[in-house]
C-alpha cells in the first residue's frame, strides 16, 4: 500500500450517525417486542409464557400500527416523505402503506399461531420439542407431557422486523440486512411443525439452502453496484446509472444479481422451485404468514430498487422482467392444475399471483405502484384466510390436505366450505371480490405503461387459473362426502377472528375498493 | 498491485462457491460453499472500497461477517436437526416432496 493512500484513508473519518427515533418508531416497537419475547422465554415460568407472549406481541403490533398512522398523518402534502437514519431508511408513502399492511397481516398471523384448540391432544401447530428427533422416545415423552413451546412468537416478531425494514430500506446494505432478518427466523419457523415433522424439517433445509444461495447472489450484486457507483445508497446509484449510455458490465451484473435475490423472495419463475415444498412442509399458520407477508415486503423492496435506483436503466431490465412475469404466470397457472394437495395448490397459485403482481410493477408509472400495493393488500388477506381455513379441516393424522379428502366438504360444513370458496373466487379474480379489483388495477396500469403483451398473457392465465379454483369448489359442493372423510374442527375465537378479517377485506375491497385505491394512489410516490 | 486482480479472485471464489452449491451433495459442504460466496462478496467490497477511496466497502464487510455468523447458527441447527432424524446430511435424501 502506498503512503499516499494510507494518508487518505486515515483522514476519512466515520461520523457518528444521527437517528430520528420517532420516524423509526414502528420498526423499533416491533424490534422491542421481539427482544421482550426472548426475555419472557428466559425468565417467566413455562405456564405463564403463552399468555404473556401473545399479549406482548398483539399489543406491540397494534401500537406499531398506531405509530404508522401517526407518521402517515405527518407526511407533507405532496406525500413525499423523508429519508432518515443517515440515508438508510425511507419514511414515505409506499413504505408506510406496506408497513401498515404487514402489521395487519402480522396481527392476524399471530392470532393463527396462537390457536390451541385444533389438536385433539392439546397444544398448538408447533413441535412440543423441536430438538427431539421425529419418532424418538424423547419426542413421545414431550408430547405425552403436553409440552408446548412459545419460541415461535419472538421468532415471528424478528421476522416481522425484517419485513418492516425491507420495503423501507433506502440503501442496499440495509436491504441486505433486512432480507436476512426476515429470512433467518422464517427458516427456523418452517421446521417446527408438530405433525409431519420430516416434511417440515425437509422444508426448512430446502428453504435455508436455497435462501442462503440466493442472498449470496443478492450480496454479490450489491458489491457490483457499489463498485459501479461508489455507494450503496439507492439515490446515488440512481444518479450514477441515469447517464449510463454504454453497457457497463458492473452495472448490468449488479442489476441482474440483485434482481435474482429479490425474485427468489417473491417466488418468481425460474426461482420458484422452493415455494411448493416449503409451503407444504411448514406449519400452516407459518405458511400463511410467510405467503402473505414475505410477498408484501419483497415486492415493496423490489419496487423501490427498480423505481429509485434504476429508473434510468428501464430499457435494460424491463424486457427481462416482462419475460419473468410471463413465465411466472404461465408456469404457476399450468402446474397448479395437476396438484392434488391443497397447500401445494395454494403455493402454485401464489407463484401465479407473483406474476400478476410483477405485471403491475413493470408498468413503471405511478398507477403501477399504487395498483401493486392494492393487489398486495388484497392478495395478502385472501392468502392468510385460505391457509387459516386449511388448518380447520382435519382427520386423525392432522390436517387433511389431500384434495380428495375435501370432497363433499360443503355438505358437512357449508360455512367453512363457503368461506374457502369465497377465497378461491377472490384468487380467481371473480367480480365483487378483492381479487377482481386488484387484477383490474394492475392490468390497467400495465396497459397504460405500454406492456400490452403482459395484459394478454395475464388475462389468459387468469382463465387457466380459474379452472382449478372452480374445480376445488365443484369438488367441495357437488360430490358425495367420503365415509371416513375429515371433520371440520371448531376453532377458538382467534382463528375465527383471523378468517373473519380475511373475509371482510376480501368482500369490502371487492365491493368498495375506491377508498383503499385512493389511499394507495396518495401513497404511491417514492422519496428520492 | 493492481486492485482489479482482487476482483478477478473474488469472482473466481464466487463461481467456485456457486458451482459447489449446485454440485455437492452433503448439506454441510453446500453450506460451506455458500459461506465461500459470501466471503467472495467481502473481498469485492473491500477491493471496491479501496478503488473508490472510501470506507463504505470495509464497513459493509463487517456487516456481512455478522450476517454470515447468524446464518451459520441457523443453518447448522437445521442441518443437525435433519441429520438426527435421518442419519444423513445428504441433500439428495431430503426428497419426500416433489413437484
């Protein structure tokens, strides 16, 4: 190293950061809740933990939601918001809107996680002792003793912290850290199922190895963009890439690799292969949480990355993303037709929906942002509600997820089958459900943004997808129930509340979408 | 020495890691290859920091190390859990779910 370089490095001082704690309060509250959850695990006696964890998590998330409403009212009239924490976190319309959505999904998910009336022998959906090998004497003893673990609450809260940070991250380092904070607890949560533990552990292994692989790609992409622009701030990358006329290898490689990491998280083709296995193996409340909340957070981050850092590069990335969106919609819709397991069916349906949401993101206009955010709200609550219904249909071996077991469910339990049918119709995008309003909004934005091909493929794929949704409805209502079929367990008020929230959002956004569309429109501007 | 050479080394290490993830069967080795990829990123960050003459790259490398450490904790616990139940850490054996 030359002496001149040493001297320059020596005088570059790192200034102490100034942090606006008030503007970060929603994230800090949830982080505090997670830490308190760990302390509860450490210091409270076992019988008292369940109530304490549930109360702390729910109260904390409601307080964080209140903080978001307070911050949203303080946004300036142009709804631009501001950048805090030394440029690392943006507090603007999109981040507040998506964080509010995430907190509502989080509240409903914690209600599902806390459900303890479904297992006939008592306990919740999680392993009595996750460290005991499946089938071992140790596990049988733990189950016989009626053990339950409450570590899932702090893990879910830590994951939620990452999700709240992810769409708000205004530099790529913060985005990477948020990605890891949201992923690492989810890997563990996937492996904690009480029933079918081998499937659950396999899901955790697959999710972990592929997730770590994709985040390594993300990080290498960040390194390339840092090398290109000399900064990891999205704004500075945006300025540097705005005038890029020649094909700079660092910029293009960085763009592609960061996009790989983000597309993996949303489960877009060709990075979707983990989705069905993980959704099937994970405990169903966690699947609901993951399917709904991860998509909201990852699409928020993806929109910010492409709209703030690389708007000048859109002629390079748009064709690729259009191809990805088409492949995602087609693959999700076509492969879902052959599925025989309800959870896998919903997983492939979520892949197809990732394609529909990408359609809105690719529009590259304000309507694209607002319609994508509206779609995420609609999709999040439908998904959570659908997985909540899956937890109720059970036989002696736990949840009866094979589709043949669902035959004639409408005769046994018209209410539960009717609610599931409503969710399926919303997935299919039938009018008067939130799915229709969402699809209409994203297709309209894409058509205005000059991506007409996407709209054609999207409508065709919606038609294909409608086939397998309607097939399940026909199976539930128009076939004879089997003699040894599953029963519908009556849940406690918590699952009922989560499903009721899903139904309410689905119906209200279907009949009266305008207030939420207006809110999304107002919140559609990214701060630069 | 020209710092660009370190970038070539970093890209080479990243490629070796990625190839290892795709080709190796043992979950522990796959995981070590992921760690190699993260360290390749670190080398790239430090090199770019030197080329741009700012400290961001070196500081990011510290963040990456912490993240990698957390990943080890989570990853090894999952791999150990699956090894206990299957007596095998081969990723090919974990194939109960397909398509």
